C-alpha cells in the first residue's frame, strides 16, 4: 500500500505521531506484522512491539527491533527501560493496542482476563482502544469457545477484524487468514477519527 495515495494517505495522516503498541503472537502470520510495522513507521507513528514466546518461534525480536527502531518487549520479568514494570508503562504509553496476528489462545486470555505473560498483562492494564486481527485455522475460528471469546471482546468494545479466506498454514483452503497489513493499518487509523469542528483541536468559536 502506498501511504501517500488517497485512502492510504488519510490513514497515514491519522496515524502520524500516534504511539502504537503492537502485540505479535504465535501464528505463522507473524511475518505479516513486519510489514505492518513498516507501514506504521512510514506513516510517522511510533511502534513498540510486544512478542509472546510463541511469536518468537516464528520471527525474531531483532527483526522487529530493527523495523520499529525501538526495543521489543519479550518477557514480563525482563528489565524495562524505566523502573515502572513494562506491562504498566506500555499500557500507559500507547494510544492504541493492536494485536496482529491474534491467536485463539491470546483471544481466550483477553476474554477471561488472564495476565500470565507480557502481552496479556498489557492488554488487561490497557485503557486505550484495542484492535485484534485474528489468524487461525478454520476449526479454531469456528470453535464455540473462540466464537464466544470474540463475542465477549466485541461486546466490551474491542475492535475484532474479520479473517480473510484462502490458503491456511495447515495446507487447506478456508477462513482464518490474518487480514492483510494495509487493511489492518486502515482499521487502526479508524480508531482515531479526525477532530470535528466542535471537537478537540478545533478553532475556538468566534
Ligand atoms: C506452524 C504453526 C502455526 C500456528 N498458527 C497458529 C495460528 O495462526 N493461530 C493460532 O491461534 N494458533 C496457531 N498455532 C498454535 C499457537 O502457536 C499456540 O496455540 C500457542 O500456544 C500460541 O501462543 P501465544 O498465543 O502465546 O502466542 C500455530 C502453531 C504452529 C506450530
């Protein structure tokens, strides 16, 4: 996607200067998060990547550190940049938390309030908009537990994107592909609607 063209340009403008916490989880689609970081950075957003242990089986923290030009959070008990625990400081720092790809496991943790790793702890502490871009096998996606978890999260105001269709990591065609990075980029931009004339940042009434 060209961040300078019509639709991409408007999304890029909405994201310039924003602070995005990007959670990456243990899905084969973790490689798509690399492209997403590139789009955010190109738009002028700051990106802090948080990786689950599962995600680190697919892509290295070094890749995200280089693309985002920031340190990558990989563990709850590692040394954060400040004395404030990483899960609290990142939840406060960000303007939005995006989890892309989001595994069935992480969606389940979020729905239940489980906070047993760095990403789920940030998500539980986060009071900013949260957007999930799920990726999983069709069976996992259609499992009653997963459907109930996403319904719970949507009801709480979490933005959950629809999965794409096509070839899945398990070698079959079906639903469950992570939405493509440009679509996630635009969905994140929509979390930040432009200020209306009467809204914040508007010129004072004459
Ligand atoms: C090759 C491979 C691909 C996987 N892809 C997915 C996936 O797309 N979505 C998913 O929910 N789980 C997937 N899994 C299973 C998760 O990695 C597993 O549930 C793991 O516990 C998730 O950990 P996390 O949610 O903490 O990252 C995959 C596992 C393997 C070995």
